[in-house]
């Protein structure tokens, strides 16, 4: 078990500390939800977690196969509901790979992104379209 401790600092700001490392992350409510938008919102962190988790799992798989995916870029667009309750309704993922489209391990890398724990933990009502952009074929 990993413990994360969150302190509400007032004015819709929170500070969370990662137990094992002591690293801190701050959040602020977004402007469209009574905040100042001065930092990540809690739902921004969900989108961040998805992108970094996909990248991490693809990194683990690529290391095992001696494939260099340095420079891979993952962009996640977070869409919130317009009705209540306020919630994430879509996380649009765009993955730019620094490898050619005909790379022999393409399918393995693509499926590894879908096996990340954050993706597997998302509520099934959240749409997660994924687009891939691969480099020039050789």
C-alpha cells in the first residue's frame, strides 16, 4: 500500500504528499468551478495519470525489447460533463510515436498502452478514444 496525504489549505487549494518519496503536488479548483485555476485540478490529475501510466507501461515493454521510444508524446484532452453531477465524460488520448508505422512491435506497444492500470481503473462510462501517430515507414 502507498499512502498519499492531502491537506486542504483553504480557498479551494489542496496539497498532497506522496508518502514514500515526500514529493508534493498542489491542486486548485478550476475557474469554471469556483476556483482560480492556478494549478492542476483533481480531474486534471486523472488525465495526467492516464497519459503518464500509458507512457510508463509502454516504456517498460519497450525496455524489455530494447526499443527506444524516447520522445514519445502523449496528449490527453479532458472533457467534463455539462450536467450534474460534474464528472469526466471523455479522455481523448493522442499518442505520437517516434517509430515508423511499420515497426514490427507496433501491435505489442499499442496493446501495452491499453493494459495500463489507470486505463483499466476508469469507469466504463468515460469514453477514451485513442489516436496513434507513427513516424515515416522505412
